[in-house]
């Protein structure tokens, strides 16, 4: 998570700026799409499967609009190049972007940040990890990013 913060990775689009062979593009001006090593799918319909699949905590989301979400409180992100059907059982011939969120731990911790900027930018981030006992812990993270138009 610290590496992602220092490099400015806050979404899949910004991840593509630092991950080799991963490209992010807008298809039809509104629908985002991923390409790994030149392999992509431009079928953005409900029945089309992408060539590059985003997997979050073991669950694949093959709808292109899911790429627009903000990343926060992560354990790690992996970009797996090439066909990944053996590992994930999907027809992702281009590869997989695997996102793993941070898991609850036995340590009480929390953090929050507020960023204010021009065009009424208001970015809020917060996380709290609470260990109830040796067996039960919970972690809650929230993020809000807003700004006015130009």
C-alpha cells in the first residue's frame, strides 16, 4: 500500500502508467478497456468477455465499468501476463490484474486523510482496523473523491 501511495496509483488507469505492458484506453469514449502485451478485447457488450480480467479478492469482474473504481487500503496488486485459464478458470488470454484488499489484523490501527484543492476538490480517505479478540477482527475502509467541473 505504501508503494502505491508513493507512486500515485489510485485506480487501474494510474496503475497502467507504472506496470510494464499494461495499457488503459477508453473505448467508445466512455467504456474503459485494458490491454496486456497488445492483447485486448473491444467487445464491451453484456455477453462479451474481456481478454484482460480484473480479479478483486478472488472474484472476477468482467464488466468494463468496474475499471473506473478507486483503489484504497490494498495489500497488493499483481499484473499476470499471458493466458491465466489454469489459475483462474477464465478465458483471459491477455492476462489478469489481481487486486487484493488489506485483511483485518490483530493490531488496532487507523488512518485518515483529507485533500483539498482547486475546482472544489475534496478527497477523503479513512480506515480503521479493530481486533475484538484473538479470533475476531474487523477492518473498514472508505474513500470519497469529488470535484467540480471546469
